[in-house]
C-alpha cells in the first residue's frame, strides 16, 4: 500500500480565496433556462415560475455569482427583447443554437432568480451584433437611479431600485470563428475598449471582464490575449478564459485523472501573459483571471442544433465518478492559483452540461455536484501552500503524475481549516499522514468521501444514489498529525474546527 504525507502550515499561504471562484453560468441554451430554472408549467414552480426544488439545490451548492445570458447566445441577443410585458416580447430565431427563443425570461427575471438563490449577477453585453451603445444602455437599465430613459424603463417594469450589478463581461469568446460577429483580436479590442469606457462612465464602480482565449488549443492562443490586454489594459479588471474537457474520445482514464497539470499550465501561461501585457502597456491597475466557463463536456450528437424548437434537449449528458474527480482537481487548482484567479463560473447550472438535470416533477444530481458543494462551502480565508509527498503513476499525456492532488484552506477569522484530496489511483489505497507544522487543529469537525470501484459509474434517474458521498467516522488527531486511508478513485473533504 503506497504511503503519502501532506504537510500543512497556516503561515504558508498562497492568497486570500476569492468567493467569486464558486460561481455558475446560465445561458439561453437548450433547457438551462426554460424547463431548468424557469418552468411555470412544473408543479414545483413558485409564484415567479422559478423551480423551487432546483433553487434549493443551487443554494446547497453555494453559488456566489451567476454569469448570464451567455455564452454563444449572447452575441446575437438584444437585451430589450427580454424586458417589459411578457405578452409583448418577441419570439426570435436564435442562431447560436438554432432554437426558438420566447424571451419569457430576461434581465428582470434573472435578477429575481439571483436574489432567491443568494447569488450576485454577473451580466454580459453583446459584442457580436450588439453595439457599444446597447452595452452602455444595459448598464443604465441595471444600475442607474430612476430619472433617465432606461432607468425609467426598469422602474416601469416594476423595479424602481437599481440592481447595482458589479461584474460585466464585455462579450463572449470573440476569438472563436463560431461566434456571431466574430472579430480578430485588434478589432475586438477596439470595440471592447470603447464599450467598457461608456459602461464605466455610467457606473464607475463596475468591474469589466475582457474576452480572452476560448481554450488553450486555439491557434491564436495566447497572442489574442496579449493583443487585447495591451490595448484595453486600463479599462479592464479581469481577463476571461474558458476550457472544456472530456474523456469520451480517448477513453484514457489515467491521463484524464492527470488533467490538473493542463489546468495549471493554462493558468500559468495566462498569468505570464498578464505580467507581460501590464509591462508593455505601462499599466497601473491589476487585471486578474476570470475562468468564467469551465466544465467536463462530453459530446452529444444533438448538442449544437435545436431544430428551431423551444428549449431543445441539447448536451444533456451524465457525469460519472472520474468526471467528479476531474472537477475536484479543477477546484483544487482554483485554490492553488488563487493569487491570479479570482472569478470562476462553472457551465451550466441546469440541464446543459450540468450536474443538475430536471424533469417536470423533480431533478437528478450527478456525481460532480458533490465535490463542488464541499469546496464552495468550506474553502474560506486563505489558500495554503501545501507540500505533498506522494508516489507517482505513469500516464500517456503527462508522464509521471502524483497519486494525490491536494488543496487546503485556513480562515484566520474563525480558525476553520479544510483539506481536499483526490486519490487518482484506480487500484491502490494510499495511507496518508496529514501533518501540521504550526500546530494542529483541535479536531476534525466533519469529513466526507466520494469513492467507487468503477470510474464510469454514474447516478441515473433509476439509481440516483449510485455515487454519493459518505460521511466518515471520527478522525483522530494525535501529536500534530492525522492518518487517513484514501481508497482508489476517491475525493475526500475534511473540515477542521
């Protein structure tokens, strides 16, 4: 049985953990909005047509912010279609996903939804078919006090008080040829700079997010990011990065479980690009990373074409145990890179590539729901610079990878600590000693473990609890250390008081 050691020291910190790392993403795609979070026909809907059961699970996940309304949908969306009396809102052909958009859910409904799940909104403005004027108008609609045209429109729609939306994405994936109104880096940078300028003239308190690379495989990566950053540096606060992964094609579980290396390399490249662009632009402000789309996305033959229907079933795929372990490692990377990564939004919050899938009478939680729940609720204060001594295993993509992937947090205000551990081995238990170098906590308040024998095992409607976390018994701390037995293919979350 392999042995490992995890060395913890609350004085050895990386950065304060931004609460915004635990955000979600809601796009008008497939059934994310309609029949996902908004479904007046469901017996589980509340007075606003919002699914009460889904919102309860979203609150359980602890989403701190929700990015909206897209996504590729954004680049063809006129936000004015989604406000005002519902019987006057237009039905549109939606070209990003070849669907029919009813516009029964829009900006005001989204704000109500965010309030009900205790999340703050992260709005996005259209840099495809949209203009810099329409972007500025939306900021006025959301944030200006009553007394001018768009603020009065909001008040007339029943919302006199401003929403005070703080975070604003200036477009979506504009580097992608698939994007409606795709621009090259400099053309996008010029448009984004002017849009952000007008938006901040309306409300100087807002924070703006510049479109970066859609993934690390783009032919323009990272030159796109450098170009846009240098031109827009003084008008932006964050750089957006996106990534989706899958094991569907390769069916190479050992490499798939080593993906944390790719995630870290992506962040490191972008961090270096930020430093270079700041120096080149002679920047005075700081720009951080916003990983505002990330997720495991397994291919679906119907994922891109809705056949002009309302709320088509697109990309509604299940998630298995190995997917949950990849998600857990992604979250570990968020903590380990918290010095430069300040915002993250998992795609998406219902049905579309989501951990929550709905029927009219209920919803299903997939495996990845649980690692996110524990990290988002327990990771507080500072991310710790953890020293891990563990054996390695070989895989095709990354060579020798450590058997354990670990992150930890410590909140100086409360004294609470948390440790999150993935055992990547498919066959080996790993005996692991947690050792505190600056004084151990009094006791382990709570510990949970998600594990199984089959990396392909997943929850289904017929067997919704096939892979769920199990609470561990009392864990003892003696002489500044605690010993754990980590089963193969496992995620372990421990909270210390």
